[in-house]
C-alpha cells in the first residue's frame, strides 16, 4: 500500500511506501526552482518522519537543472537527507539526452559520497532493485 505524501503541483507527486519504507517521486514535467526544492524536501521530511533509507527517483520527464538548483541540492538538500538516513537511490533516467547527462553526473556525485546508486529505464525495475536492498 502506498500513500501519496503530497501532490506538490502538476509537476510532481511524492509517495511514501510504508510496507517497503521507500520514498518515491515522479516528475510529471520538467521543473526547477521552488517546485523542485519542495519536492525534494517533501521526500526528505518523509524520510525523517518514517525512518526510510531508500529513494526512487522517477525522472523520466525531467531535464537538465539550472546550476543554482544543482548547487542547492549538493550543499543543502544532500546533507540534510544523508543525516535523515538516506543510503540507497534508484534513479529512473530522463528520456531526453540532456537530462540523462545531467542525472548521470548527479549519480556520480552522490555515489562518490556514499549513496548506493543504480540507474534504470523504468520504475518497476527500480522498485524491484530497491526492495532487495
């Protein structure tokens, strides 16, 4: 059973799967700025509240982020999320090549800092991998 934490906007939905202890977001269209930050913060807040360690990012509809959002994610969101217990990240890559390039860089950044990361083409495979971790 899954519970939608918050349908932040038409851009994204964030879920917490209590039976699996997995945070899960799906971007419905490209977003950045405050919508992007609200989505990631909603997931981190749920991670803190429920003691989750796993995150599924369905970024198929996302693209390359502006530098200011990437810097915020690296310096503010990442630190807070690791302190909340984040250990495993299943990433469903964007459909657009520029988005794939951006998220491949992010995967390297987070992996180099201790997050166990795997990349996928569809959310079912990503969820199956996370369930085994």
